[in-house]
C-alpha cells in the first residue's frame, strides 16, 4: 500500500488514523498482534521496531526470546473490524540488537525460498493460487477433561434441523456443491467477506458453496506472488472469521470437522515464470506441460511424504486424507482427476495459465512455510531432472478407489498420520536445508512440537472407542 514511511505517515494524517496494528505470524501459523498509538508510529519504529517475546509463539527459546517487529509498509490496510480508525501492517521479525532478519521467521523463510528460486536461474517468480475451504457454523462447543470428551456443531443449513425449522431448504450430506439460495444460506455472508477482502486489497476470483452440507464454503484468489499469497492467506482467515462473528456465526478451517462429510482442503495452484513467460507451458508437451513443469511435479511427489509435515501439520489433517471424499491418498498426478495428489487443470490451457494443483494441503498449515517447502521440493525436482512418469507417479486418469487393493498398493502412498509425516521429514529434508532456507534448528523444533501434538491425541481415549468396547 505504501512505498515509504512518509507516504504512510501522510495517510495516517489525512484519514485521522488513531491506532496502528502490527500483525505477525508465529511458527505454527497463527496470527498475533500488538497495537500502538499513532504517536508511536514514527521513523524510529522502522529502525528499532517493537519488541516482543518470540518464545511465546514458538519462534525462539526462553533464554533468547527477545525479538522485534518491523512493519512491512507495502502490506498496509485499514482494518475494518476496529472501532477506532486503525491502520494494520504485516511485520517481519528481526533480531532486536542487530536488526538482521530472524532466520526462524516464517515470512522471512518464504522470502528466502523466492531468492533460492532466482538463484537457481530456472525462473525468477513463482505464482500461487490457494483455495480456501471452510465451514460457517452457528454454534460450536467442546470439552476435554478427565471424565468428559465431547464436541458439538450446529449450522443454519444442517439437515438435522429440518424437523424444527419450517422453511424446508436444506442440503443433504455431500450434496452442496454450487448450491443456490435459498438452500445456500451462506451467500450473503460470503459476499460480505469478499467485499471486505477486496476493500483491503485482496483480489478474489470467486466464492461458492462447497460439497459439504454443514455450511461448507470456498473462496479462491487469482494467481499471486508467493509473499502476496501467503499474506493474503492470513488476511482471508482473519476476515472470514471476523465477518462471520458479525452475523452471529463462527468459521472453522478444520480439515475434517464432521465424520461422513467432505473435509476442508487448501489446494495450491502453482507455476513458475521467467521474464514473464510461464515456464510450465509447452504447446507440444503432455497436457501442455513443459519438461520443467513435469520435473517440478516429480519433485513435489518425490518429497510429498516429507512435505505433508508442513502442508498437513495437524492430527485432524489425516482424518480428511481418506478414500471416497475427493481427497488424495496416493502420490500420483493426473489431468482433471480430483483423487490425485496433483491435478493438471484442463481448463487452464493458455500460455500464461497452464499450471498444476497440489491437492493434499489444508489450512492448518503455516502458509509461508508450506509454500516455501513446496517450492523447494519442485525446484529439487527440476535440478534432479525427476520425470514423474518414469518415477511411477502417472499420469493416472482413473478412479483408483475402484482398483483392487493389490493394484492400489503398487502406488506410493501419502502418510496416514502426522507422526508418519514427521518421520518422513526427519529422513528427507536436505531439499529444504541445502539452499539455506530452512534451518536444522527450525526442523527440529517443528518435529518436536508436532510429535507432541500427535502423542497428546494418541494417549486420550476416543469416544468411539468407548462405544465399541465398553461392554467387552
């Protein structure tokens, strides 16, 4: 939004801004913020920054937790949810003494991945199109104690309410794709979400109702640069939640909130450009893909088990990656096959639109780390010349869920659990560290924290276990 401090200061004065909000991302993908008065928004802020405790958000150890925030002035937007006029910035994290970039900052890691792309000379720009799937709920409650384990969801569209509400317009299970009002009762909420995003400078391609019956929605952006896509991901999650609250609703991006319903993915469309030319396009290539594009796919699928530690970093992620719900379980690519880990969109058939879509990820990921990891995996595929067909990844344009178990077993599988993904990352991460983008320390911290999450779930009795085994 702003090129320099003087431009931002002039905006503050002209628009009578009273507060400046500084937002930053922690290691595990949550946004945090600190708010200052405009009296503290001065040139010194751009040099010294605002101090904070990095150990509280997973970014540093307690004995060296002091870090500082420097606002990225180009990210400025008027925050529509503050009562007082407030200008928000997304921040970079720096060392408080030297003001050097903090190498564990997820936003800095994404920027370093882009630098690694330029240094590779295969391309000078990556473009990303994340899809955001989420549920709009009217009520959520949950409890986890020694004697009670329970959660409860409700939604305006829930068909179990059809005996109480008389309007009669409900969506049956897994039948909500592009539903139209009045069955689609979320359209006004989504439209306000999109209108708010566009006012904040986030472009939106479209929005619609998704397959799931419980208020499942999708918002998709056009293709964006990596940093813009990652920043935009944080803003979209923020805006959808805040707008939903305005309507008395709540939003969840949980990958699998409901048993028996389609889960929420965060598919990433991606391609590379060099001197504004799409490096994935070849008019004579299979599905119009160049050898660079095919090798990129080969890298993603070769490293997919390790990648999922960042793209699917929750235990709930693996409740979604199961057969029968358009979610991938095998390392294959295809044109149009939505059960494949990588889909080549058939409709993206112009020189500047040919691309691939990595379908396993979900929105529990830290988008900066997830995109950086995917880019480095793809680059490694190009460097190594990994041909996805010779590697046994396809293309497979069949419904593999109709194959026999023996035939399915010939395909490389995605991890079945967070623990399995973390172990895959521990065994295969040179593609992340060789370029100096990810540090061994960050990978160790990430693995330790995520294995702890896995273990916390595993040691707790499951309600369904009680139902199955209580009377044995």
